[in-house]
């Protein structure tokens, strides 16, 4: 394993396949709470986290992303979250790092630590305070010697630049993803400009994650690439979108859709959507292709199967699948055996089974962002008065 | 453990919550192949199976169903499936039984072994041969001393009667579910008549599983109950439906829908659908309330949360949820905090995000059933000639 | 005109094509008020009524139905309707009769007068009072010597029998349509039983009109035919359905759908739906095939084009159409010319262009019928108190 | 009539309400052939045309647009159309002009003659030939002394400029509408630039018609207005959109949608859509507000009802409607009376009744425009070879 190739070496020769979103997958399994979305399960239920890593490894992921989403200290104590006090930022990041390293070692994968945006920025506490938050996590990632760093899920490019700068204080390769769509960041910075600023801040890999579906996200990547090309910059490109269809999302993505987060089921992508996603991403020039919220192991397997020629192998998990549903040749009923082919699934237009529901929704659109009073974070629980206020605002 | 109350004692005092469908959940995780749908993962990947058991236990399941779906010997060798030869019917059933017993012991749950319909019946091999298949599995369940037996996923009530009769050769309690809808079984026996025949064959608990969504399945249960009442029979009632909306399915259920099995995502029920399902099932008089294909742990948790007053407790997993999405009070954005209440989610009409897809599909309708040439099973793989024939039939 | 063949003679040799619904068509043109739906336009705007007759004649209608829908005296004065006092029942029925006779003469069509259910029945005034209402209309139809009589749009078979009995006091042929679906009439009489009672009351032609779409209506006809066959009765069969898709309507049909009557647009049938309707109706054995609310002249033309072989002619209006859209061969754009064929239109699955709307609705279901206080009719306008009461009921 | 105020005088003080699309309305009534879409009915069936004019007048139209759509000589003989030879360009335009003048006089409305794009332009015959075509029509409009001229339904702004120039050879006021969407004309000229060029060519009123729904068309108008403002130009603004929802149309509008022209029913706007359209148009600053294909008299009545305060009157046809469905207070059933209010209809999300159909379609996208071989027009009928070629192209 001494000869294990690093991220940039791998990207130079073949696509690298990411993993899927841990918070949504583990919420469904019972180990993460929707709302805070923090990863204390790395300490509380390591078996569940380890099992999910292994499933993604088996599905074809080349990287094991430590489960450190939203694991900044200010988030771990936000609005009555006790994970910060009871377990602590260092313990959570260290446990997560060890789990990713352990499973990565089982399959020659790379391990990485991730930073995400933090409440201190939204509350307006400024560069030094925000960077301090990031340094607490990065310190652990370096001590655990993870292979590279990823700044992911940032809505404001200014905060992203600070995160990249902190990561560049190490000698690790740095990847960076904004969680934005084609309309750019929450302050109105265009997608192209975001990409340029990330590359100039030192990111080796640049792209987007979360908030939008695979196809909307690729529209964003196209704009980023055009900007980077025009600026003479050529970082590797990366994308880790949602596995939820979001043609109707506004600037802030799926969070504003009324179905978020407990009624998104009807929007879940099929494995065939993922074949198309992987192919289109690769053709645009993206080389780090993964997933975010909603991605389950079988979605990543579909990405790996689509790119099996480019990668020179099928994932281990394909022994329980076979390409394009060929396993259906073993089905009892002849009309299901008749579906064991690519043409059938490529043409399928899946029904929702919900004739009383629409196909698109109007997103909430509160038009408030960093610095606004209602976005200020605090340690104490949301009060009844605060709840009353948001419910009244909602009615308008 | 001597004092552990049995199934019938439990049903007498409070609702018993089942678990979810293992084959679909493990297919998405990479351990089961769609097509044969056999459970050799119990031997090949016990960690993955154990983890899923634990998730359902944590979600509130009162029973741990050994992962023995389709684990009859004739199915394990059907159409090129090597699980029968390489691992063997006894090893798979025994491993599955031990896993369920092990996890059940962690939480005071009951463990049970299940039988399902077998290819020998479809091929027309007759009562003795079919019963022999069942006895191979039941022998293991008795040796492992599982708490009770379940005959589940039968399309023909005649075969179901044989299965119940084999189970009644033991002294275990016996539950029995047809996988039928309101139109009755594949030979045209009505739902009411199926229920009566199951009860008369000796089943202590009677109902349906799989093939239809929760609300269609409850329509079937109503017909069964009416028939049982009229016949003066009063077994406990049970339901373990799909977690996929199937208002458009025909007599054979979701298997005939064109989305089966790889494009069903848009049909997945939300947790709020499951609240409604649990309430309606309880009010009809069903006392064993679980799930089948598509049910993930969070679906079972929703059932357990809805029935928490009747059961006198919340499931362990609710620490990561809180009733009716109350965890959202901890969300960063105020408009998401505004969704932390029951009214919001009960009114939500979730969009599909797929404006180019319909809301309902026309099911395949090949109109062939037990005894038909195309349903005859064999050990060897499906040949190219067989595939050509079904594809040609499909075009008509 | 002496040699003009009567209705029964025509039905014996070939399908007879009805016309479309005047109240909805003239509401869109500005001459009928939705709510009362009464036909005083026959007196107020005869040109508009005559023009619509001519359009249906040109489209292929073999009959000109006098515009006497809801033209009973009790309806003409109901809830503040002034048509009864200002114009009078006789004047309206006579003007309508003359218009139909005039246009029928232009094209060898038959003319007929129609009776529909009346408020006196709903209010519970009894047989004698109800029959008196009918006789006022029938007297005019006989004086004007219309070719035959039609009792149409009855929700209760008892009232229908009284209407048929009044018609049988003349020597005219009598046709009769309930406005019911497969579940039968508002008192729970089955569709089959309704048909039998209509035939036994003396109707020469029996069927359904209004309230349901063509395909639901044909399901009702199948049930009627089965009942008639079993009873050894063989009247001619007739159907005049809505041109609105109503798969989601309940027992009372489209009136209960939330879109009634001002947001039904998305449900309007295409001409190709009407080809299919005409063919299926004919194959079931229906010989009088027309339309009701929503049918525009081009819908009737589609019926006539579909049955052109059976009738031995195309309608006059086909000079501006050509079968299966062949006129598109003259379109400027090549990709529209490519649509000038039957296969294209038969396969077309038309989109709604309304991604924020569902495909089906839940009908109102107030479960009240004849005799209920809220259905009692009166001459005076609906009071503010009455409106308040219904709006409060609605909220529950 | 000497004192009748002209178009510009009227626009200066209050909104002017246009009429609806004659070709689609008369196609449904049986007098226009889809494909050529030419208006020879003005000669062949003047009663039908006169009746439609009267319905729009009654609905509130302030203008009677002579039925001269596509009445250029080259169009009247295109691809086997015999209207050119048998009736002739002058006769059709003159008959249409007289009908509009006649009905306008009945209600103090203005009459106008319209020019639309002609095959000679698409075939590339050049400015002089195209202008000659226009002059044949304008000559008749001047001889008949229509009140003003309208150049409408132009896909290329260059041809539009030629049309305006021909109209400016008279002393009539000139209005001008491109049939484009927010993406601009078929040669890639932006909507803003089109508006500027129309105004500079001399149009007194500038806007769009046809091809897109009301709300998409208003997006186009906003872009036009922004361009005009920036250029210091201030013609009156006009909009006459489709009455079909087209959120999914591409650059060429509804013609490319697979439902065009015979399966658009599901897309028809309700009267409540028209209330919203009229209000939004007025608020943007549009003062000539009418309709195009799909608009029926009741749609125009809804526009007139919405703007009744601004115009100081209700249309005559409102005697058969009452605002916001108040006529329903006279309905027999209480739950329909409960719908007699604005809130009910504004909240209504109408279902399609077509659960097997999608909500949006993918438009055809042949990417060919003026000058392309397949767009060249000719007098002779489309040959079998031509049809074969387009059908083969379609399959690709």
C-alpha cells in the first residue's frame, strides 16, 4: 500500500468515483437526525457508519469520505444540539477519520476529510473566527494522515476561499465544491466566477455538490468550465449532485422545495438516471464523479458500471447486478425476463403512482441570506417565540 | 428469556410491528441480485444482514424475520442460480435463522422463519414434491428454535394451504400472508375465500404481504375480514405491504408495472404515508403491522411512532427523529424550521420532479399463470432462444 | 319529407350520430349562464343557437336536438331565474323546437324534443306534480311535430319512469338516458336495473348521457346491456357522454369534481379520443352515438369520420379536415407534415402543460340526494344565509 | 360614426381589448382546415365568421380583426391549396374586411386588417416579391377603409420590417406583433432588438402574438419593454398570446410541441388563467390585450371582466356569467353553490384527468429555418416522396 497513488495521480489517468451522501442515507437507517444533520454517529454507532462505507466501496467508490459533514464545533452546539458538549468536535472528527481510513484500506481506496460551511459565517463572525473553526477539523485530518481534503457544501464563495486557505496550510491536495446551481452563489457571484476564485485560492479540484439534481448540476459545471477556460485555469472538475430530481428548485436548491427533507421520495433518481449522469459528466470533462444526498450504494454502482470501460473494471457489487439489469434473465415470470436489456430501461418513463400530486412544486423563497437576523445561530434551542414568528412569516 | 411472551400473547394485548423487506433493501446495498432474489447473503455477507436487522430493531420492529425469502432448494438452483449448489439450502436457512435469533435477543424481539412459494408449484410438480421443499426449511427453523413460522408471498391459495399444513406439523404459531390484492389469487379465488381457507388450514394470523401498496392492501384486508366474520372465524389479522404506491397495478401487482424492479423510485412512500397506513390498519383491526419490499427502517419507525400510544413506547430510533419532524426546529434556515409540525407534512402533496413522466402506468398483462409453459422453471440458465421468444411476445 | 325515415328505421340499418352539448358550448360563446344552465337563448339569441345546430349538422349529426335542456317551468323560475316569468316555458320550448326543425330540414336530419329531471322531483313534490311539468313541454313538442322524444339527464330512475310514461302518452318514439355511471343511480339502483326499468317503462332506446367520460360511460352501457340481455329485453342502446376525462369522478360524476364547471379545460378529450370512443361504442352494440357537455362540432365530426364506413359517407365538415389529420400535409413546416398520419395521433400522449397541477382530483362527496333539505328548490334567490351555510359545510 | 375614436386615442386613455384566434376557433366549428390555415371561410361561410365576430364583440372585444390570417396570395395557393385559384386573394380579403366592418359597427368597435408572414419570404424570394404580396392585401384594407392595420405572426424581424414599411405607405395606424418568445426570432435576433426594429420601422403599437402562452408571452414583453426603454422608444405595447399552456415549448413555440395542432386540449387555459393574464399584462404596461389561437369568447370575456374597473364597464356577455362565477349561486346542488366565489377559483389547481399522460412534452427541434430546402414552398401538393423524406427524418 506504500505505492498507493494519490488523488491527482489518479485523476490524471482515469475517472475517480466518489461516494454517496451519508447524512441522508443514515437518517433513513436511524442514525442521523434531520435538522442538525451532524455526524456524531461516527462515535455513537460506528458499526452503522462502517457498514455504509463498505457498501460504497463495494459499489465502486474510489474514495472514502470521512463522515465529518457539519462537524464544525459551532454547528455541533447549534440550537440545542448536544453533540458538541457531550462528544466534542475532536472526538467526532477523529472517529470519522479512522473509520474512513480503515475501510479505505480494505480496498485500496483513498480517504479524505471534509469541511463544510459553518454557522459562524452565517452569523457574521468574520474570517478569523471562521478559520479557527476549520482549523480544529483540519488538525485532526492531518494527524490521522488522510490522503486529501475536501471543502464541500458552501453557499458563499467568500467562506469557501477561507476554507481552501486553511486547507492549503497543509501539504494535502485540496478539492472544493460549492453547493450552488447555474445561477451562482447566495451573494450573486456567478458560477463561473466561483470556480475561478476557488481555483485561484488553490483548489486542485473544483466543482459543485448537493442542492441540485445531476443534470442541473452539470449545467452549473458547464458554466464553471467556460469561466475557467476563459481565465486560463485548468483544475480538475468534480461533481457530487443530489439523487433527487429538482427541475423546479430555485437559487437555493432542494432545501426550498416544500418536500424537503421528509417527502422527497418521489424525486429519487433511478439507476438509469445515474448511467446518463455519469456519461454526460465524463463527456463534459468531469473526472471526479460522485454523489451527495439521496445517493445510495446502488446509485454509485450505476456510475461505476457506466464508466467500467474507462476505469477498466466493474465494481465488486456488480456480481449482484450485471449490466443493464441482466440479472432479470433469472426471474420467474417471462414478462420480467423481457426487461433484461438496456433499451427497455433507457426508454422507461417511470410513473409516480401519485395521481393526486403534481410533478413540480413552487419553492419557498424567503430571499434572506448571510447576515440576516433570522439566520443568526445560537447554542440554545429554538424558542417557542422564534417558532411562532417563522410560522407567521410562512403564512404571508 | 424463558419469560419472553410469544406472538399470540403479544397480539392479544397490543399491536406487533413487523420489519421491512430485506431483498429490496439489500439489493440497493449491493448484496442481493434482482431476478433470482435469493438470500444467500445470509452466508456470504452476514455483517450486512445483521446490520439491517439491527436497524429494524432500532426502528421499532417487534420481530426479526430470518432472511429466508425464496430460500427453498428448487428456487436456489433455478435458471442458473448457483446458490443452491455452492452454499446449499440448509446452510442458508441456518445462517439466516441464527442472525435473526442473535439480533432479536439484543432487544427482546421475536424471531421467525419464513416460507415462500416455490418453483415446483408453478411447474406443476404436485403436493408431495412441494411439501418436501417446505419441510427442508421448516426443519432448520425448528432445530434453531425460532419463535414462530410465517408462510408469506403466495399467489395461489392451494400452495399456501400446503405450506400451512407443513408448518402445523410443528408446535409453532403460524402466520400466513397471500401476496394478493382485492381481486383475489391468481386462480381467481376471492380474497375472502383465501382468508377463510388459510384460517381453516390452521393459520393463527392471516393477511397479505407484498405486491400492492399499503392502501390497496388494506382494501384486501377489509374483504378478508368480511369473509372471515361471515364464516365465524377470527384469526389475528396481519399486513406487510409494499412501500411503493401502486394504484395502477393489476391483479398481479407491482411485478406487472413497467417500472418493476429498477425504476420504482418515484413510487416510494413517505414516512407520512406510513403514519396514515399504520393508523388505518389499526382501526380496521389489524394487529400485526409490518412492511415488505421498499420498506426501509425509517418507514417502520414511522409505523412505530404512529402507534406509540397503543404500544406504550417510542422506538429507540426516535431519538434521531422526534415525532412529526420536530427535529427540524434545529435547522439553520427559518423556512425549514417552519416545517417542524404535523399539519405541514399531512398536507404536503409531494411532487415527482419528473414533468415528462406520467403519474400512472399500464401494467403488463400476459394473463398466464401456474402450469403455463413459459412459467416452467429449470436449473439451467435462460437460453438465448427463450429470451428471443419473450421479447417477440412483448412486441405484440 | 314524407319519405323521411324515422329514428327506429334508421337505427335498424346504421349508426345514428347525435349532436353535442348545447349548454356548455353556448356558455363558452356567451349565451348560457352556468348555474341555472337554462336554454332561454332559444328566444333571446336564436342566431347563436341556429349556428350551433348548423355546425353539428355539418359535422355529421343525424339528429337536431331542440335546445330544451332544463326547460321545465319549475327550473326556469328556480333560485331567482327570471326566464320563467319573463319568457315562459311554452315560448322557450316552442322557439327551440322550431330552430331544431328548421336546421334539420336543411340536411335531412331528425328533430327531437328533450325532457330532463326537474326541481319538483328533488323537492319531493310527487308523481302528479312532476308529470305535469313534463306535460307542459311534451305538448309543445307534439304541436311542433318533432320526430321523436328523448328523456335525458335523470339521476333517479323513478323520475325517469314518470318521464317515459308521459312521453308514451304520445305516439312518438321515445329514447331515454340516465346520467349515471357504473355504480348506478342516486338511490342505489344498479345500472342494469335502471336499463331494465327504462325499457319496461316503454323506452325504445336506452342508455346514458352526461356526468362521465366516454370510456366510463361505456362501462355503464356494458352493465346495462348485460342486465337487458339477462332480462330478455332488446331496446336500442344509446350513449351521449361528456367530452371531459373523468377517471376520478365518484357516483355523481363530474359535478362533484372540484374543477366543475369553470376549470375543466385540462380534461377535454381530443378528436382522437373520440375516434376510439366511437369505435368501442359501436363494437359494444351501441347504435345511437352522440355527445353531451364539452362536445364541440369537431368531436362529433371525429365520431362521424370513425364510423364513415358503417354509415357510407363522410360528413360535410370533413372537407375541412381529411381523415386522421391528413390536412397537415399542407403545413409549411416539414416536422408538422410528418404528423399527417394515424399512427402519430394514436400514439400521442398529450401533456397538460400544467406541471404544478395533479392528474386527478378528489371529488366533493356531500352524500346528500333527493329529499334532503339542502336540495329543496325555491323561486327566490339563494340567500346570504344559505351561502354562509354551504361555505361552512364545505370547510369541514 | 364620424366621432368614433381611433386606436391611438383609445390606447391613450384605457386598455383596448383584442379578440381571439379565428383559425383555431373556426377549425373546431368545421370551417377552417388545419394545415393550410387559410381564411376562405370569409367567402364560403360568412354566417359562421360573422357569428364568431359577434361573440367576441359581446365578450368585450374593442376591435374586430378582419379574418385575413395567412390571406396572402402565395399562401392561398401553397401545396395544393385551391383557395387562391377558386376564390382569389382579393375576394377573400374584401369579404373578411366587410364582415369585420359590419359587426364592428354593431358595437362601436374598431375594425382592422391583418398581414402575416408569407411563404415567399421563407422560400427566399426577396424584399420586392414579399412586399408585393403584402400590397395586394393592404390595397383592399384601404379601399374598405378599415380603421387600422396589424402586422402579426412574423417569425423573422426582417420580414416584419418589410410589412410595416408597406403599411406605412398608407395613413393608417400600424400595430405589429412578432410570434416569438423570450429567446427572440428565428434568426437569433433578441426580443428587445425585434421591438426596437419594429418601432423604428414605424409601428405605433409593438408586441407579440401566438406561439406561447400568456405568461411566457409576458416574459417576452418585459424584455421588449426593457429594450425599448433603453433605446428611448415608447410605442404602445400589445400582446395576443395562445390560450394553451406552453411552459415546455422551445424557440419555435407550440408548433414544435408534439400535441400541435390536434391534441392541445389538455393545455387550454381556464378563464381564471385569463384573469391573471389580464392583470399581469396591465401591470406591466401593456394596453392592447387580446388573444390568439385557443382563445374562445369566454376567455376574452374574462379579460374584460378583470379590467372592468379600468375600462369602466362590464361586457354585454357578462349578463350570462357574473364575476368570479357568481352565477353558480343558482345551481341546484349546494356544494356547487359553494364554489360561487373568487377564492375558490383562484386556488383551484385543475387536474388533467389523464393519469397516463405527462405534464410536459419534449418539443420537436428540427433546427431549420428560412432558406432551408425543406421549408421551400410550392403550389403543388406535397408529394409522396416529400412525405417519405420527412417521416424518415422524424425517425432519427
